C-alpha cells in the first residue's frame, strides 16, 4: 500500500476516534472524569489534521518531481 494512502487511512481512523471521543465527552460533561475524553479527543483531532497535512505535503512533493 502506498505511504500516502496509509497516512490518509490512519488520519481518517484518528478523525473518527476523535469525533467519538467528543461525543462521549459531551454526553458525560457533568462528570468530573469526562475531561479525559476531552483531552484525548483534542489529541486525536490534532493528530488527524497532522496526518492529512503530511499526506498532502508528500503528494505535492511527489507530483512536483
């Protein structure tokens, strides 16, 4: 499998995981321990954006050469 495709698939999985964690965080927002879901969701969403950015950079670099 292509390296760019692997980055996009990994980013998509992290994006879906981040969205699920945001939903869990909003559902349990009255509980003090739900902040863990909030921190994890931010981590996964930032990582998903980073993976998509790296995949786009590699695709642009590959097409320019």
